C-alpha cells in the first residue's frame, strides 16, 4: 500500500490491531521493527526484512537503542565530519595570496598554491574567499547626473 506521495505504508501489527507507518518515517520504522522483533515474537530476520533492513542492521539498531534510547533511532548526518581540503593552513595561504595580489582571481590563486605544493581546487579557493568576505569590490556608478545651472 502507498500513500499520496508514493511512500510505502507499512503496518506495525499487534494482537489488538495494526498501526500504519509511512515508509519515510525512519524513527517509526526502526522502532516498529524492534518492537515486532523483540516483543511480538517475529524475530530479528523477519522483522528486519519486513521493514527493509538486514539482520545485522537490526542488531546494530537494537544495541544502539538499548544504550541510548529512542535518540539512537534518529538518522545520523552523513558525509565527511571534518574539512580535509580547506584546512587552517590552506585558508591562511589563500587569504595571504589575496592580500598580496588583490587583482588575482581564484584560478590564479589556486595555481600559485599548487606551485608551492598545496593542492586546492579553484572552487575551494572561491569558497574560502566568499566565507571570509574577500570578494573584489566593484565600483558602482551613480545614476544621478550632474545638473548645470544656467
């Protein structure tokens, strides 16, 4: 069964009835999986399979739940935990190059840094410059013309 947005709706079933769980509600899915596997006798393999998880993931989730409660069921942030390209040294060098040559564009700064042995992309240089407010200022010409008095 699917809801209006196309998400699969699962049923957490118990002796007195069933409770619908929308497929993208990860916390409810994990809790229902653990509840059915541990409390209703479905077992780890069948409960994990029903909710789209592996048996190993079932036990990993169970141990996390037993240690940290329902907070352990919340999805974790994915991706890198640290900025391994734009290190403190790289940021310092980009700022240094920007002050030494304010007219140099990001491609030139990235090339200069590569020549000194620091590998950094042009896009990383652009991000550093934007984060530190070091963009080039453009002159704005006033639209008000001078009026000559006769």
